[in-house]
């Protein structure tokens, strides 16, 4: 019998996005954690150790993060919050074990209709803890090693089959124009990135203040930033959002102090979102952490 989330297709070559480490040195399956981004949840823990981070709008004018980890060792990840269908879909792109605490009614239906490997702390509290110095519900945390113990007990530690993550060679240059500063206007505030040439990273800011990780007190940064423009709309009295991740749309890649206009495409709920340049060639990322910023068609951003 096939377990939830199990992928029986042949194993494919895959290197960890952050540093090109081969699959043999990674977790057998990635772990994707929903992390809150309301003002009471900041500063968060563990975002600086994630290989891939999505920032996605939710109801109430705020966003949530989906932090994807391909490696062991990260401690104090959180605060963990509830699931939304589009966050589940993003986790499915990587065949990841999805971690959350509670869910919207729509996400509950999504779980019921699909076989998803996920751990909901409300029904499986082992491996999680509450930080008494913080107020609930902004105080739920976990760590990768504790999660992996629970994943193993559930029988979900089978090796997944991941499509390759295209990485740019050392001598390859991004074909674009200079973009050393990026500002994205979310309803909750101005997310900023400033290119730092010595480290070849974009340092992250919120309302012009450095955005720090609680664990390390280090400023968050990204080697690659993808802006993905999607259609989204509120559909109930709570203001919950429908976010359409299927089809295609506009995208922009920021890397190495430059920006390149692109297009994203996604063919099914389980397929990977792919990004292409204006000639139709799939974009390659510079080795390092990638942040994907999902925005609506009405939201504004600027760069220079």
C-alpha cells in the first residue's frame, strides 16, 4: 500500500539548492514548515537556515512563510502556524513533509481529498514545544532532528524523487540590468532587499530596518530572489485568500546585483513551478539561499 506522500517513481539526481551538496548528504525528504509573520511572531527563528523560503499573503493583510529545509541540524524553528491550501501545494512541489498547527476549513478539505504527508501539532504534539516567554499562539516551535524522528516513526522517511534544481555555473552571468535595491509593498509593510557585493547576497529589511533571525541575531539574506506574480482574491467573510498557482505569469529574478524578467509556469498541483527567461530557457539560480516572494497583480514593487 502506498503511504501518504510516497513517491514510487525512479530516484532522480538532485543537489541541495543552498550549496549544491548531493542528495546523499541531505534528508531523504525535505521538510516544509509554515511560519507566522504577524508582528507578534517577529523575530522568527530558523529562517536563516532554510534552503528555500516562500513569502505568501494570507488573510488580514499579513503574510506567512513556508520554510523548506533539505538538511539536518536546524534548531528552534517557528513560530509555527496553520495550513492554507496554497502552502500545501508549494510543499508538494518538493515532495516535502508539511509541518503546521491547525488549518483553515479549505486546507482541512484539501487534506481530506489528497494524500499529503503532513504533521499537524494539534494532533501530533511530540517534537514540538511552547516558548513560555512568548504569548500563544505565537510561541510554537520545533527543530529538524525532532521532526525527523517523528517522520521516521510515521514511515515517511522514504527517499523522494525530486526534479533537479538548476544552478548557474561559476562563470555564468545573469543576463539583466543592474538591480542593487528591491522594495516590495505588502499590506503589512515594505519588504526591502539591498545587494551586498562582498557576500554576493541581498540583505533583507522590513520598513528600512534589518530583518533579523532570533536564533542567530543575524540579518536574513538571500542569494536569489524570485518575485512571482499570481492572481489571488478573498472569498469568505474572514478574508481568506484563494491563490492561483497554476498556469503561467510574470516573474523577476534578482541575483548577483542584477534583475532578469522572466515567466513562471506550473502545469499541475504536484508539478514544480518553473521559471523561464524571455527566450524560453529555464532560469538557473546562483548557489545559495533562494527567497520566492509571491505577490498579487495589484501589489507594487520597485528596484534600482
